[in-house]
C-alpha cells in the first residue's frame, strides 16, 4: 500500500486481489471509506469531502448527506448485519418504500413535523404508520450514534394507539375443531401439537427434528430473540410423532412438504393457514398457537417467569401481551382456589393449636 503525492491527505491506494488499483480514506477517529469514483473527478472530490466530514456515502454513488446515503450506510452497519434475515426483509421493505420518495433529500434537515405529516397521511392505516415510525426510529438512531445528527427526529413523534389485540389467540373450541378435522397420523395434527406444546414460531418449528430431542426433552432455540428453552416432550406430541404416516416420517425435520422436502417459513405459514380454513377456522394462524400456549399457562396459574421459561419471551411485558386473552374468570378461580387452600390450612392449624 503506497500513498501518492497527488492524492488528498489521508487517501492511499492499494491493489485488490485482481491487481486493480483502488483508493481509500483512513484517519484516526473516522470510518474507513473506499472510493467508488476515480481520483480527480468531481464525484471523487464529493466522496472525499463526505468522508472527511464523517458523513455516510452509499454503495451506489448516492449524494453525500442524502437519505439514500444514510440508508446505504445503515445496511452496511454491524447492527443491521446482526439482524435475522426475516427481520432485515421486513424493515428493508418499509425503508425502501419511504426512500423511493425521499431518497435525494438531506437527512439532517428532517424534523418531527415532517414525520408527523407522513404519519397523519397514513391515519387510515395506523399499523402501517406505526411500522414506518419504528423503522425510521432505528434508521435515525443509527445516524445519531454515528454522530451525523445530534437528535433523532423520530423520537418526539407518537405512534397510533391500536385497539386490536393483534394476531388471534386460539380458543379451546378452535383447537378442538382443528383436532377433529385433522386426527393423529396427519401432518396437520403434528404441526398443531408441536406449536401448541413448544410455543415455537413457524420459522423455528419447521427446523425442529430428532436432533433437538435428548431423551424426553426438546432443547429448543428461538432464533428471533436468540433465547433457549428446554421443554418436556408432551404426550400429545409423542402420539402425533408416533402416529404420523410413514410417508412423512423419518427426515431431519418432523414437518416436511408433500414432496418430502423441508418447509420454508412462508410456505409453511400458507400451508397451515389453508388447513385452518379447511377446518372452518378462518381467523386462525400458526402464530396464534403461540398465543394460545401463553393463554393456557396464565389460566393454569403460571407466573411470568414460568411462562417465559416455556415460550422463550425475554420480558414479562411481552409474555403478558401474548397471554392477555386468558379468561379472567378462570384466572380468578385459580388464584382464589389457591388462596382458599392456603388459608384453610392456616386456619386448621390455628384451631388445632
């Protein structure tokens, strides 16, 4: 690597693996930047000034300081690279729709009033508005962290209040209806029992197989939040595995397609939803079984810690959100029965003394 006198300060050139000369900016306290344009061109000088100022420059020769540049830099950040592929896909689709309209604008000039106006224009789609706000919050938090702006312009804005409880949690009647439609021996029944007794998301349950089983326990990994749970193999899961049609048994994963291949996450979600529809359960989905398990735990008197040990949730708040469909009358019956038993024993002991 050599420095050429005709290059600006802190710019050096080097040969890549193909023998081609390339140029980069390196200075203590600044991010290393590899130039796209050739030295001496206006584009090169624009990249150089942006690199000196510590501003992001996009991978596709975007204008320094623009929304395009910020997005390109964010996609290269360690935080972005550490996300699950499914999470990246979700956020990228939201960011890119917004970027298509505002990509050439200077991101440092964004103000809360601009964000409020965008959210107001989406008032008929409050969930979509909240998702945009959440994605932009992450994007501009990165800009603050890098020192490109002093304050996050998204923070002062407020999300819409959503009255919906989100994805529907299966009721006991709905579970029974699915089981009646799909008896033991079917893939559908195995899928339901696996999700209902492990709380796995569809992206994880499609990977579940004999390798995750040790004796009478499953050692499970929840990839979305990188948590682990160790759960007993329930009798219902055992029966569903044992009774499974041999044509669909014996693979690396318990659940396979009709062609003998592992499911994709999207493919499994669509397949299972179709099976719910065939059972007359139009509002039910795979993720709703994770909520059903949380509800069952709450109705059985389980604490948040016990529930999280099963579902893999990392916070009491998230477990409470998933178990909020629990029957309040059942919860009251459980706790009062426990109280009655405890204080009945206490009263008997007092009288005996």
